[in-house]
C-alpha cells in the first residue's frame, strides 16, 4: 500500500542502490536529503537476484570466455532489477519519479584490482576496478537522472577506489565528542574510524560474508549461515586461524597504507588452497574459524587504525552494519576480539543495518550534484579529494 510522504521545502530526494559482493540481491532506499546532505530514509526495498543473475556475476569474478558479451548481459539484467526497485520505492511512498533528483547506482563489482601492474611494456602501472552497470538504460527505464561510476576517479587519482563509505559514515555517525568506528560486513568487510576531531580513516579489512556463504553453500546447500547458527555449533581452530591470517593481504595491512580487496582474492579457490594442509577437519569447525577470521581481521585493522590516529580517547562504540550484523555468532566474536569497545548495530542509531550502504550511494549522488568531493583520502590513498561519479541524464 502506498502512502504519501510530506517533506520540508529544503529537502531533495535521492535513490541509492547497492548490490554488493554477497551477490544476494539489490537494496534500494529513497532518501530525503537536507541542505547539509543528512539523509532521512523514507522507504527501503529489496529485490533478490535470480539464480542466473547470481551465477553470471559470480562467473565474471574470474577470467573466462566471452566476458564482454556476458558483462553486457549482466548489466542489462541489473538495470531492469534496479528499475524495479526504484518503481517499488515510488509506489511505497506515493512519490513520482519526476520529484526525484537522481539515482546513485553503484553497479555490481566483478573485478577490483587497484594495484594491478600493466602487462604491456611502456604503459604505466595503473590499477582498475570494474562495476558492471547500465546506467544509461536505467535512466531510460526510470526517467530519473542516474549517477554511477563512483570508484574510477579515486583510482585515477592514485587511490584504491575503496572503501567509499567512510566519508558517508562520518556525515551520519560522526560524533564531535567521541571517536566512533563503523564496520560494514558485506561480502567484503570494511571499517571506518571517525575521530572526534573530524579525522576519517578506513580500509577494507578482508572477507566479510563471502567465505562464510561459500562454505555453507557447499556443505549445507543453504545460501547463508542464518544467525551464525552453524558456526556456533563448531569450534574455532587456532592453527587454521593463524594460517589464514598469514595471507599477504593481512600482512600488508599492518605495514603499508590503504588497501582494498574483493572476490578476486578471497574466493573458493583461495579457501580450498588454504585448507589443503588441514585435511580431516570438520566443516562446522571451518565455518566457526572463518567467522572468527572475519572478526579478528576487522578488530586487528581497527586497532591498527586507532594506534595510527594517536588519539587520547578510546573508541566509544563500534557500529556494525551490512548483512553480517544479523550473524549473532559473528557479533559475539567481534565482542570477544574487542573486549573494551561496546559493539552494537547501526539500528541503535536509527539506520537499519541493511539500509546503510544503499543510503551511502544516495549520499554520494547528492555529493555529485553539489560538486562536493566525497572520497576520504586517508581511507583510499588518493592524492587528494575528488568529486566521484558520472551523470547519465534522464
């Protein structure tokens, strides 16, 4: 049933769309932005990917035949899924598409190689990131301006192109009286440290749900470990956990600057290779250990960011969002890794955990329309602040 929404005169409307590395579907939010860019979520809609879309996106995470054609086909399907979510948001609120300033459409990340070196002699070693999308088609289907391609400008400026959410986290959750951390646990996890003095730091911490989902799909034929119940029935294997943490990604984190990752690195092939020396372990114990890997790597990187900040104030709270916030075993694991930091979800501050990333892309679209830089340089490593995105007019 639709309902009309009353807005203040100074507010503008934006839709944010996010389909993340979990490959489960697309979340969309319709946000009213005030003059400072503070979002109020008016409606949230979710659309599950069908099995073909999910399989196609998974296939494009690694090299294979006919990639250009398959990528275009995925982009077209995504545009129709995104358009359906936008229509549902308008129906739920009674707001016409003509009243919406723009859609922030991230697309589906299938490759993330910000540190890739060129294989062609004489060309610079410039990394890249690929988000499959069809923003022109989405603009055609919705009759709303679409802003897309948020990551490439940051990479062009020498950054990682990720994580993009720390600046949004600061705008929404920043506290001038206390240091606050925000952990987003999607397929990949990323953390933001928001110091009371306004400084922003952040980075990807490693796998979020990606390995957990792959392992439970392989052994229980379920899409995910609901509430972490399967992991909770197992026990963490210290030797396996230590082995996993020896991966170059985690070792690099502790010594170098900003770093990001994706399914390119953390995937089933990586997991099987890591498990090769541990024949005979129970699958349920592997699940428990993978959950602790997500928690330990996030806690370790947050601690490193905090030490680098040289703050004299403790972190007042860690706010968790994304699908992983529903995993109770993961939440308990985070608390055990951070015994001196209160851990709760963003829902406690009024923004439900599954709406945060979609709202971030509504905010990024708002920043583009304001010609406002939106990358947190300390998080991405770019050479300076940049306006992110590209416009596809309706």
